[in-house]
C-alpha cells in the first residue's frame, strides 16, 4: 500500500489530503479506544487493591473478597437504577478480581510496599527507639516482637518492625542476637537507636549472657 500511495494519492491533490485526514482520524479513534480500555483496567485494579487493603486491616479472610463483589453485583441495580451508565458500572464491578488467591497476592504486595516505606523512614530518621516483647504463637513457639519509635518531619511514629521466632532458648543473648540479625538484615544502622535502659535493658548487652 505504501509503495502505491503516491500513485493513488498524488502530492498536492485534495484526494491525498482527504485520505491523510481519514487515516489520522482512524488512528485517533483506535488510540482513544485503547486509552479508555487502559483507564478502565487501571480503575478496576485500583479498586480491588483498596478492597484488599481494607480486608487486611480488618483482619478478614481473603475469601471475603468474593463476598464483597457479590454484594456489589446484587446491589448495583438498585443503587444505580437512575444512572445512564448503569451498564458500564456493572461491567466494571464484574471486572473486579477478588478471588482468595488474588487478594492474598495484593495484600502481600501492599505489605511489602508498606515495609519498604518504613525502612526508608527509619534510615532517614535522626534516630529511633526500640521496644521489645515476647509472645507465643499457636504452636507455642516463642516470638520476639520488635517495635520502633522514630521521628519524621518533627513528628514521632510508632510501628511494628518485625516478629522474629525464637526457636531454641529465650536467654538475653538469644534476644540480643535476634534483634541484631533483624537490624543487619534490613540494613539499619545499629548505632542509630537511642540507648535507654527502658528500651534496651542491660541483660540484652552482648557483654552479658544468660
């Protein structure tokens, strides 16, 4: 086609101008359709990420995502009865991917992003304090709970840093080593924590065992 274009549509002729204008319009329409589809997909993705985030915050089973979708679908006819684009809304709802596996993957991605943000804030903070506690899980495995308190733009935040299993013993030395390993693994400066007797008792010192 390109080789015969000049032959069928001579330069300077109105026929050529009309053909070029027609091709441009066709290309623009195709791009518009693609943009609408992409925008629609992005909106659906954003929606089910937000739903996954709420399920995680409320500590609900990931399988509840399908229940949420079913509620949307059942109530759509009533909620959007007067909307001219009701069918488009219902289509968007049907595009929501809220299976157990999908919600689990989204929560994992969100969790990783939140943790990366926490590490970034800790590395940029002038310092941070540590609070440690011990607990047992359902299998009676001792766990070390590590909390951090740090400054961000003249404000203080408190967040959970890690939950570390203590599989052998829970001596002061074991707790200290678990804490040290956590800080090193996450590339956190061990000289940065504020040292205080309340936050880091003497029995966690590497000079003492027992």
